[in-house]
C-alpha cells in the first residue's frame, strides 16, 4: 500500500497522511494521491487545481480560505524543507470552532484540510510546498484571518519580528472574531 498512515488529528476532520517512498539507487518514487485509499478514509474529494509555493525560512502564509460556494479542501505536501502547517476550524456551531491543529510536515507527509477551515503554514527552513485543491481559486471569495490572532493561541515556532516574513495582505487580515465566514457545522 502506498500510504502508510492516515491519522486523524485532535480535530478529526483534519488528517495527517504519511506516504511510502520506494527508494533505489536512482532515487525514489512515491504515489502522492490515489483516489481509492482516500475514499476509504472518508476523503471523498477530487482535485481540480494544483498550486506550488516556495517559501524562505520564517515565511508565514495564511491563514487563508474561500467562502462558499467556492470553498476549497486542500491536500498539502512539503516537497522540500519543513513547515509547521496549521488549520483553524471556522465552522459556526462546531465543537472545535476557533480551535486549531498543527503538524510539522516534511517530505513523506501530507495534510488534508477540508472546506470550513482556514489554512496557513510557517516555513521552518526553506520549503517547497504543493497544494491540491478541490475548487478553483476565486478572488472575490478569498478571505483570511490574522496569522497571529492571540485568541487562536497558535504556537508559531519563529516569532521574532526580524525573522518572520509575512505579506502585507496577510498582515492586514482581521482576527477570527471579525472575519467573514459562511460555514456551519456540519458542512
């Protein structure tokens, strides 16, 4: 089986995936996505857009999401480097509303973040990051939450202002209590 582990995190809708790398003298081969095992684990989505980002150590991207009807589920991979990946539950009525889970990702690991969650990450070292998403990007539906909203209590590993790199757009995101959302639990 190409996937060693599907592990549900503290918010059980978020799934950490460890995949098998088949190595030989040439390098390695890995299946990053195969529909049947994902369906068996309750992840019934197909992916219609693939995104790639490269981030320098200290970069924070997020916390991003798209409003319905353009909501995106994301299957994310680190191809090179390491990141702390974070998902925040923004589904009104959820027992985990306003709570987050995080996982350190490196090559050989992926994280499934379904619709109804804000997503972001911090590069712990220079990192190449791959996103498979369930719906196309739609600018008018894009929203964000302030990456360091104190009410979220996210423990970002790199916090020194001179070492954290955040875009101007992400610096101006509102805290969760002021953010526009249209998700409810269950989705």
